C-alpha cells in the first residue's frame, strides 16, 4: 500500500508541476498518465472529465481525488489531491515574490506569451481526445465498415445542440450541463 501511495504522490506531483496554467492545461497529460498506468480507460477518463466539469472544484483536483480513491482508498485520494496542488502552490508563492520586480521585462513577457500558446494547445488536444472518445466509434466501424457507424450520432447531435445554445445564449455552463446529464440518462 505504501508503494501505491508513493506512486500516486510522485505521479500527481509531477503532473501538478504542469498545472500552473489550470486544470484544463494538464488534461491531456492526466489522460496519458491515467491510461499508461492503467488507472482508467479512455471511456472512463471521458466520463470522469464530464463529472469533474459538473462538480465543484478544479478538474485536476477532482481527477486526482477520484484516481487516488480508486488506487488507494481515502488516504490515496488525499495524497493525490495534495500532490497535484502542491507544485502550483509553491510556484505561485515564488512567482508572486518576484513578479513585481520582473513583470515588465521583455523576456518575461515573451515567456508568458509562449506559455499561453502552449496552454491553448494542450487544452485543444484534450478537447479533441475527449471528443474522439465520445463521438467517434472506431470499434463499430471496424466491425461493420459502414461509414455511419464511425460516428456516435446521438452524442454528435447533443454536442452540436449544446454548442449552438451556449454560443447563442451565453449562459453559465450549469444551464447546459444539467440538461445534458438528464438527456444522457435517457439516451444511454
């Protein structure tokens, strides 16, 4: 059990180093690690992301808590949660101490601009990976070889309607998450 807890701490601490841009910034890293270590399958990861997005708290902590619990019970969830937030806390304290002094330096501005681009790329990758798991159905297509089996039509329709509504009405995400969850209960 000690080995499991140590592994949880090391893995989530190393992931937490990259979460300074926010939980969504490390989503793709969390996905790769969770699948590599067989903590979750692709489908389970997509489900956990959906649940984490609709529950209070940052997504990285929600994922760490869930994986920690599945691997090491309550103590595992505590250790994984602390491990994922510890690097960001340390980095924030260090950056806050020096930011006023170096904030206007061209090199610092350039680094921050580059980091924004990296974070956007990581978030886009995570979105595409989750869309792939949720909307694309390669297994069905490989069995039947019918093009229409490649796309999970119900998922695509619900996704398209929710994107349209969120762009048109610009309401808080909870207005879309709750109805989507209820629709999901009936469709799947």
